[in-house]
């Protein structure tokens, strides 16, 4: 496959899965503009390093990996500051009843160490297989399974803490 065909395949993947990539970035930063910036930066990184893709059939997993790393880098740079977008601020200040049903789940996920949060998001929110997650996380499958079960255990503990508050 030549460079032009690889580029077309990449563009097709971006078009077909743009909502998935945005949702993944948003799950890390909880801010629309930052999530869009992460996806944009990830696309730049992907275009620069596209020659490094060994199997063009795995472009989606390869790009997930780039989005995850870019989001984690962004969080490190921001030193875990929580930033709310204008819609969230307007909603919270309007006094309307919160209709977001999974706020406890989101808070509990945010409290987890990043390696567990990443595995849980990719497995349950992005519905990826363990093999795909292992490729994205660059870990062996047994490490991914261990982190998945440990992450679920930690998540249960965090949700129980939320219930007590």
C-alpha cells in the first residue's frame, strides 16, 4: 500500500470514528474545547508518524493510543486542574436540577489512578476488546486483565465513598 492509500485509509478512519475519538478525549479532560484540541493534536501527531504504522488494519487502535497519550500529557501539563466549559458553568449557576445520572460514576472514575481509568474507559465506554486495549496501552494481556479487575475493585470502593457522602 502506498502513502496516498494509507493517507486515505487514515482519513476514512477519522471520519468514521471521530465521535469515538472525541468521547475518549473528553472522558479525560471533561471540557469540550480541550477535548477538541486533544483530538486535533493527536491528528497532527498521527500524520507526522504515519509511516510508523506496521499494520494499516490497526489504524483505529493506533490512533486510540495517540489520543490516550495526548490526553495524559495534557493532564500532566495542566496539573490536574478541573476546568468547566461555559455550558457547564451556565447550567450549574441556573439552579436547574441535575439530570446527569452517572455523576457518582464519573467522580469515582476521576479519582482512580490513570492506568486503571484508561483501561476501564477503553473497555466499558469505548467497548474495545482486551487485546485492543493491550495494544493501545502497550501492555501484555495479563497486565490489562489485572488492571481491569483492580480498577473495578477500586471503582467500587470510590462509589461506596460517594454514597457515604
